[in-house]
C-alpha cells in the first residue's frame, strides 16, 4: 500500500496534492501539522480514499506548534468526523492508551520517530511500539548510510512473524531502499511524497516513481533485489535502466540505490539480502574481499564493478573493460594501433588491460607519474610523461581520468593541439559531450562518448542479472531521457 503524505502548506495546495496523487495512492496521510487552518471535513470528503490524520508535534520532528491539548483535540475531531486512521506518537504519554481503548471506526497507528543521531535498539523500539495494542506500528529513523536499512528490514520481519501491521522507514537518501522494499520484508505500507509540492520527510519519493519505476506495491517476499553501491550516487542512472530492463525481461526483480560509506557494515547486513549489485566509486577495489569468486580478468585489473549471487556465493566480474573497448572498436579497431590511456586509476587499468589483450600497443600517461610507471610495469605497457606527449606517435586517445566530469565541465586532461588526427574516447559520461570531446570535434577528430561505454557495461551487467540479452536501443532511449 502506498500512502501519500498531503502537506499543504495551504488548504488549496493540499486539495491540489490530493487530486494529483490520487492515481498513485492507496491511502492519504493528512499532515494536519503542516497544513495551515486545516478543514478536516473538506479534506476527508475530497480524499475519496481512506485517510490517516497525523498532527506531528515539534518534539517528534513535526510542525505543530500549539499545546498538546490542542493537538489531541485535532486528532479527536478527525476521528469523530470519521477518518480511518489516526497516527499518535508512542511518546505522547497516556493519551496513546486512551486512543487505543476508545477506538471504534478509527484505527490507531502508534509511531516512533527517532531523531537524528540518536542511538536506538530495534528490539527495544519494537517491544515498546507493540506493547500498546495499536492496529499498526510505525518506526522512522534517520539513516546516514545505506547499511542502516537493515534495521527497517529486521523490524518488518519481526512484525511479519507476529502477523502485525508495521511500517519501518529509514529516512534520508541513504534509506531509500526501506521505502521501496517494504513489501519484500512484509511491511504494511510505505509513505510517498505527493506529485506536487515538497516532501514531508527526508528521502521521500513520489508515489508515481514508487509505482512506475520500482513497482514497489507489486513486490513480493521472493522478489529478487539488485542495486548499485557507491558514494556518492546522486548522478547514478542505474535505477532508470535496470528496473525497466527487469520489466522487459519479465523478471520479478527490483534495482535500488545504496549510497554506502561503511562497506563492511553494508556487506554484513543489507549485502546478505542482495541477489546482485553494480559497484562504483569508491568500492570497486575494496569489494573484492567480500566475494567468494572473482573472474581472473577482474582480478588482474584489480577492480570489480558487477557482483551476482550464484548458489549463495558472490561472484565478481568487470564489465568496464570490455564495455570501453567495444565502444572504441565500434569506431576504430585497436589491433596494431598505438593507444594512449590517460590516467592510472580503476578505469585506466581496465581500459589499458583490455586494449592490450585486443592487440593494441598501449601507452600510459598520468598526472602522478609514479602511478603510470607502476601500471606500465605491471601490465607491460609503455610509460610516457606529459612532457613527452607532443613528440609521441598516437592513434587513439582514451581519457580514463575524471577530468571534465560535472561540475568541472570546462576542464580537459589534454591540450587541443594533441587531438588532431586521432580517435578520441572519453570514459567520462556526465556530461556526454565533455570539453575533451568538444575540442576533438573542433579539430576534426573522431570522437566516442563515455555514454557508449556506460551503455555497454550496463548491458553486460543486465545479461548477468537477467540471463537475457539487453536491448541497447531501448537502453539508449532511456539514458537520453533521464
Ligand atoms: P580513479 O580510480 O579515482 O582514478 C582517477 C584518475 O583520474 C587518476 O589517474 C587521477 O590521477 C586522475 N585525475 C583525477 N583528477 C585529476 C586532475 N585534476 N588532473 C589530472 N588527472 C586527474 O577513478 P576511476 O574509477 O578510474 O574513474 C575515472 C573516470 O572514469 C571517472 O570520471 C568515471 O566516471 C569514469 N568511468 C566511466 C565509466 C563508464 O561507464 N563510462 C565506467 C567507469 C569509470 P592521479 O593518479 O594523479 O590522482
């Protein structure tokens, strides 16, 4: 069930939000603390679906500034008018028991909002919330890291075992998975933002995105869970690609974002529940110690960007390397060519290794010379310094540094004069047309965008996740639209 929060701030805004959100909501939460002078009768008669009356006090993270007596009066009025649910805070005192004892048509949600940074125990929170005898228990807490979603999952699993209706939400961007996966873990409902206006709680997603992109209300306990782990993930487009690909492959699976700082905590908790995941900066190297098996090429490159669970064992591979070279070779085969790889990080290792495997003579240059020298020695490549570049014969240039990536879109790793007559590939895909590629085009060089590499590596990931061929045209259309 998707509950859309109606937050005003005016009655007109609230009525507009109800209208715009109706298609995506199974129930509405009327945030009577956020709507100025709320007319409860008008709101209830306009809702045309069951409603929850919530009047969150400031001491529990809400906006209600009046006295406790006034607050309770508002909730009682809503109950008298016939609202289906009232939400009352566990910490509101004896009045909670009063609501539970006197409930007739209106059912009671008892809620606990753990404020930022406060330590709490799931067992204690669960025990306290379930001791009241409410119809639904609701826990919300702020998550700083995606690993903390495990608390919500465990809370829901406990409630499911006891056949209790429960909601558990990890607030904030890191807690997004708890909002999407509630049904997988037996939750009663999730809360969503209205289609218009702002959000009621950090990390809230709109009902339309929950329903259309993530199919959140159709997930089942057996739905397979995939995602991307990295930090930061704001720019990540993986959810937009892999969720539609699952739907196209008729696979009961969902793909979420997991912004992870503490990899160890994540892999020991949420990671154990995943069927597969993409790995991005900064975890491509560190993830390797959590895997049961690693593809020999990924091992040599020293980076894994894709993990799948097979027979409960985690298997890691690297789709960046073939992804980049397939993109380059769609324009210019590399066999016998002199390929300059710029950079000495993870992407550079992948591109240099694969280019050499495909018969190129690979040269390596990097801002920090020492790293380029070490990599050249390790893979048997030719090291060049930045100063030597002008006098070096090069056919293909592959930028594998992050130079030119948003927000530094006016930067390029190489001078324009060096690009003439070359084929120029940029691993950076945000923006799709980097300064390096613009310069290359302006001197008549052939160019290849990082979006081609991104598409190739994502298509290979999709094959590993779904077992079916990925439709690259379909993927490209999506990528162009997001
Ligand atoms: P990484 O391991 O952190 O390596 C970063 C590289 O960039 C290093 O060689 C670093 O040089 C160099 N660098 C950073 N800032 C620089 C600057 N201001 N001037 C000169 N060099 C600089 O990162 P990575 O994982 O290899 O990723 C590199 C880029 O590839 C990123 O933009 C990433 O988004 C992109 N990428 C794209 C795809 C795709 O599908 N298109 C896939 C993977 C990666 P030092 O050694 O001197 O620090």
